[in-house]
């Protein structure tokens, strides 16, 4: 239950109908650092996720995303923000429940896909291009802020954490799904980084999948923090070798890594990824079924 001071349904409808700027709709196509200078770190993140077509990969865990939202038991008209929303895997099931949903992502083509998906279902979700490190919303705008394998990839995690807290109302919650370092996707990302190291000074996104890092980043602003380790299943109707080809073509971090390597190193990286997918494959009929662990975080903002 929400506190009595929380807006009523009628007040919410009034806010969203008479004050559309509650969700600022300025699209930030060219990200700049504070002070107006270009931000190469943010530009690098955008370039990574613009490469390929992450929407094709995200389809692989749409069911897991819907289950994540279902566990939150959102109320109708609850104000929800999906940070680093991609193609809307969290935003769409939240809107189907009746929540008042906004989604933001740094990649314009993913926002375009999210808008198309929402339009096809006639869901009134406000999607916009923007940066998790500089969210274009007023303080305490949202009841719940959610992010699944999204905000964890911001180049400056402390800034992203501060922004997640800032836009969440007191007593509201931040719900995150973050790949763990020891899970399958964590191992895949670490395998890639062995060949193409991250820039100096950029923390591993996999730290978001550890309880210690989450406590350090969100603990002081949280009345409570709860953690659950969960599994998400990737299923493909073809063998692991073809799965690696799919990731090489469509998954930005993998595509960019292959593009940065010489031919011999590409061969070695492909071999290592095929071995990883094969060793973790639970299917025995020529298809691929791999489970990956993630850390579910629920932070109640104080």
C-alpha cells in the first residue's frame, strides 16, 4: 500500500492530462557532458548498443522480463520509469497492467522499436532518447523505477545510481536486474573483455551483479535493500555455433569486439564463445537452451 499522501487516481489523471511535461520529451540525440563539452564515454556506450540490433537479442528474454514485472505487483496508474528500456521489455508489460509508464534509452533505433511495439498494442507509453546518467525528469517523479540489464552498462555507475534515486519518490522503489559475474552472460562478457579490454577507469558493469557494489551505490539512499538470485533462460532453435553467429551480428558488445580484432584473434574469440555456449547448453536435440544468473535488486528509497 502507498502512503495516504500519494496522489489519488483522479489526481494522477489530472497530472498526466494537463501537465504533459511531467515526462520531459526532449530527445537527447547528441549527448554532452555538463558544461556543454562532448562526452566520449557516453558516446562510446551509445555506439556499442547502436551496433547490430539489440532488439533481436532482447526477444530472447521477453518472458523473463514479464515475470520480473509481475513480481513487482504494480498498481494501476502507478508511475513507472523504465531506464535503459531498450525495445520495451519491461515497459510494455507494466503498461498492460495499467501503470503510467515512461521509458528512456540512449539508443534512438531501440526507442523507435519500443514506440512501434507500444503503438501496435495501443499502449500509451512515453518513450524518449536520453541518458541514464542525466535523466530528464524532476525529483521524485516516479513510484517505481525499473531497469533490466540496462542501467548496469552506464559508464559512470555512481551517476546512474544517483539519478535512479533522485527520480524515485520517498517510499518508492528501484528494481534492477543485473547480470552476475559468475553467471553465463557474465562469463560471456568476461571472455570478450579478455580480447578487447574496457577503457581504463571504467568499472566493470558486472559489479552491479554483486551485493557489495549495490550496497555501496544505493545503500545510503535506501530504507531497505533486498536481493534475489534468479535464472533467465535463453532458447534458440539452432545449435550453439549459430547462436554465437547471432550475437556476433546483432549484440553490440560482441559485434564491436569482433570488429576491433585481427582475423586470428576473431577466430580465437569465436572458438571461446562457441565453447562457452556448448558447455552450458542444456538442450540435446540440436537446439540451444542456456540459463544465466542475474541479481534482482529491490531498493526502497528513504
